[in-house]
């Protein structure tokens, strides 16, 4: 029983981080119809900034406050998004999709090396924050408390995002723009502003994902590219542009991955990619997408 | 499309001097430069195949690494399990394996277009990547598989010491011959009724279907031809590299193939070829001069998309036309 619970918690942990990345990716696609190949690198950027900021203040701040410092990663990723959208993406909305994919691929390459340039080739870690929380006893097993905190943060973020999109004025404007950009524009919505806000929000979430995994996994080069593909799988399963879909997809991928690691480690990744391919074939719009 | 591009006389005027220059290279350039060019020609074959889908059929694949990798791994597995090291067997194996995989992937992929096509090809190519990565007892995992120097047309296998001389001379000509055949064949394909049908599908799928083009079947054939070209390139690449690793199956390698093609210009026939050769030099020199080579390539790509979307060849031919028109008002 305990092992089942532990596996379930691991799946949830994985799903929480994936949702933060995939939710942002999906939000950006839903509003702007852009598949951001550099999204994983914004997640990695959040992780690096968080690790760097915590490292700077490790000696001067009490541990409890250091957890708040992690948020700098999310803020930095959001700020980067706010700069990138108007400068690089905005000139491309009227052009073919191929170019939008390519420019985000170029951005992926640039960000990957920019992180190498800024923080060097070695991983950054802040495991002090991970260890400071200690661990819990679940039956006869022990489980790191920090992992539970990540699950809680992921759940809170999902709830906050839902409230934001469905219960605020801004959310109405966002959904209107997503459904029909021209009509929203004709009704007086400043589409450019909505786009930059949506992109910033998406990047903020990715950065938050990076910031909360840093104490557990550290920040390493290449983490963005790996995360991007899994976020893709999530988004494809759930439906491009659907937040509920991203949540369901993240849970499904989290569970399958946990099962995979336990029972079929060789083909764990292959199964995930195949799941995405099968969903695309059976329901191209995803489980929760609008056709 | 440029209406002048299709005339055979114009083709000969461009292609023959280039071919002559390519034939002379091994005699005048340093072996290293020839080998570098050889890589470029191999990538050009891949890009040529890729562009049958992007430029002529209007489908952006983000999974062509699958075919390149299948071609390369087919060769490596032939060496490992059949103990054969004849280049002809490698080429045949690469073509067969990539045709098989492209045929299977094609059945599911051609039903979709636009972003769904891109993601589907990406997901399927990642399946192969993860299998190559995890099944280490077959594929060597991240260490990859070694491929020894092959024998060409039944000739004796050269010794270890003169491998570079072999690659820069006999192997170069071998690749060049295949390259010429590939270019000629692709030229025939895109100017045939089949090629025109693909362009009709690209420009307007509904109308193409209305005039009797079997859209899915045509797309499938284009997909397989495209995959085989890229797979053949993979098979030719392995002996050059001496090693195949899962990197060439990863989706970022697909991104590179897209990069070649857009760098040269995907709306022209020769664009992908030029793009692949230029990209190869660009990457080799960037890697040689800085650890931040991805940054260099990324900046080139971003500038390219923003400033020169029709690529090197597209821009050059547009400038050429513009100049020709300019004197006669």
C-alpha cells in the first residue's frame, strides 16, 4: 500500500512540474497560435536564475526566506518572455507557420548557449533547500517533504491559472482573443497587449516550473530541450491550446512515466511519444481540444 | 515559382560549371577540405529529399532525423550482425530501411497538414530516438555503433593509415556520383506531372482533389521518396563519420535539416543543396572557433528568418532577376 502511495506521489510530482511547463506552452499556443520550441529553455532559464539567486543569498538570508527567492526564476523567465515577444515574434504573425517554428528554434539555440555563457558548463545546485525540509514517514517508507511542497505549488498554480483565465476580466479578454483574434480586435481589445501578456504569463509558468525543481534536480544544460518534448507530449494528448487538457495530459504522462520507470524502463519514453502519436491520429485536436 | 528555372539550357549553364568544379576539388584542395565538402554533399542529399515535402508539397516535417538515423543505423547494424562492409550493401540497406520506415510513418502522417503534421513526425522520430537510446545491447546506446571504412565496388578495403586519403578521394567521388544521380532524379520528379500535382496540392488541396489528384496517395509517395533521400544520406554519412550515435535521431537534428533548407531557400530547387553545404561550413567553423557555436547558429537563423526569408539562393535569384529587368524600363 505504501509503495503504491509513493508511486502515486512521484507521479503527481512529475505531473506538477510538467503542468507548469505544458500549461504555459498550451496557453501561448491557444492565444497566439505559436508553437514555442524555445519554451523548454525558458523553463531551464527559470531554473538557472533561481539557483543563481539562491546561491548569492545563501549565507545572508534565513532558509525560510530562500524559498521565496526561488520566485526570482519565474519572474526572470516572465521578463525574458516580455522582451522576446514584441521583438522577435511580433514581426512574424503574418508570415507562414514555418517561419514561426524556425525563429523559436533559433531562439532555442541562442538561449541554450546564453545559459552556458552566463553560468558555465557545470550544473548549478541548491540542494540545501531540498535537504532543509527533511522527510516524512509514509508507513515504513520515507518521502522528501520538498517533493510534497512541489506538488502543492503545482496544484496551487493550476488553480490560480484556472481562476485567472475563467474568473477575471483579463481572462475574458484572453479567451476572446484566443477564439477569434479579429473579432476581439474589432471590439476594442488591444491584441498586441494581450499577446505580450499571454506570452509573459506562459514564460512565467515555465520559469516557475524550473524554479521549483531546482532544489531537487539542480540546473543543467540540456534540461530545457528534454522538458520541451515531454511538454509537447502533454499538450498533444490534452489538446493544443486547452488548459484542462494540459492538466489531464500532465497527470496521464506523470502516471505513465512512473509506471514506465517501474515496469518497462527500456521503452518508457517510446511509450510516451507513441501515446502522443496515437492521440494525434485518433483525435487530432487532443482529448480536450476543440476540433 | 521562377518560370525561367525549368528550362534545361539554363539548368545546364548553372549545373555543368558547378559539377566541373566539384570534380576538380580533390585534386586542388587539402584532404580535410574535400572531406568537409563531402559532408556537405551528403547533407545536401538529405535536404533535397526534405524539400520535396516542404518546398513542393507544403508539409513541414520536424522528424526527418528519423530517416537519416534509420539509414545510418541500418548500415551500422549490417556491419554488426551481417559482418558485411561493402558500400553497395550499405546503400541498399539504407534505402530499404528508410523506405520501410517512411512508408509506415507516411501512412499515418499524410492525413494531416500544418502544425499537426510537424508534431506527428516529431513524435514518431522521437520514438526511434528513445529506442536507439535505450536498447543499448542492439544500438550501443549513447556510445553508438562503430562503422569501419567500407569497400567501394568490391575494391579492397584501405588500411587504417590512409583513411583520410580514401575519404578525400575515392569515397568523395563515390558520394559525388550518387549526389549527381539524386539531383538529376529529383529534377525529373519535380518537373514531372507527379511533381506538378504535388505543387497543386501545396497551393490548394481542395482544388487539387477536385481535379482528380489523389491527395493522400500523392503525399504518401512524396513522403516515401523524401524519406529515402534522407535515409540514403544517412547511409552515406556513417562511413564519413565512422560512428553513429542517437544524436542524429534526436529532433534537434531534424531542426538542422530544416535549417539547411531554409538557409538555402526552400522555394528554389537548388536552395537546399546550397544551404546544406553552407550550413556544414558554418557549423564546422563555428564549432572550431567557439564553444558557443549554437549561439552563432541561432543568431544566423533568427536573422535569416527576419531579414532573408527566401534564403541565399532565393535572394540571389531575385537580385539577378531584378538586375536583368532594371536596365530596360
